[in-house]
C-alpha cells in the first residue's frame, strides 16, 4: 500500500468513524448484570480505556459479544489493531 492509499484510508476512517475516547476519561462504575448472582462487568468506556493503554491511538469501533469487547484502534503509526477485552474482569484476551 503506497503513501497515497494510506492517506486516503486514514482520511476515510476519520471521516466515517468518529468514535473517540482518551485514557484520561474517568471510569464509569461497574455495572451489575444480574442482581441475583452479583456478576459484575466492565463498561464500554472502561474497555476502551484498557485497550488504549495497550495500543495508543484513536478508537474506531467497539462491539460486544458474549464475553468480550472488541475494540478497533487506529494506532498513532497508522495501523489498525483489534483488542479483545474480557467483559468480566477487564483483562486483554488478545490484541493485534
């Protein structure tokens, strides 16, 4: 991919994926999923903060599956990374 293609890709991503967060944002309180068994989960905002501590950059997207948040980040170097953050405890399951 040449420089011009990278430029257009980054421009496109910034134009159509304006989701952004910084690690300086305050943490939200832990959400209670089910009061009967007191299963706690991290919030989307907490997952973003954890992912950005692993990869510095701009958050493009965050999606939740059953047990992980998938956080897509455009790094400061221009590459895209997907970090999987465990919903239950906030640990990084994978990041590339």
